[in-house]
C-alpha cells in the first residue's frame, strides 16, 4: 500500500525540486514526470513527483491526515489509560 501525503514545492533545480511536507520536513524529488512550479502541491512516490494537486485538494487531504493522526493518538491514549501500562 502506498500512502501519499501532499507536499509543497519550495525550490526547483532543473529536474529536481525540494518539496516541503507538514512539520517543515523537506525532501528532494525528481520532477521529470510532471512540471510543477514553486508553490504547487505534488504527490511524490519513490522519489518521483507523480501528480500535481490543486491547493484546495492538497489542503483538504492534509486536513484529513491531521484528523486521522489525532484519532490514532486519542485511541492510543485511551488504550494506555484502560490498560495502565500498555502491555495487555
């Protein structure tokens, strides 16, 4: 399974771009398959930008990721409080 998180293109150098993800994490991606501009949001798989997203779609997706992560954190906290030590 591939989980795709949108990132924002912050720099372009030839066929490579620096893509910034949530939390300020930056990674380099090959952009030969798509032609983004600085400020565009992209989906990166295996080091290649494979799709350009509209800002609206990217922000909606990031909001959904935040909701999922919050739900996972809440479930973990409930599990720890029910079990006491988290060891079953």
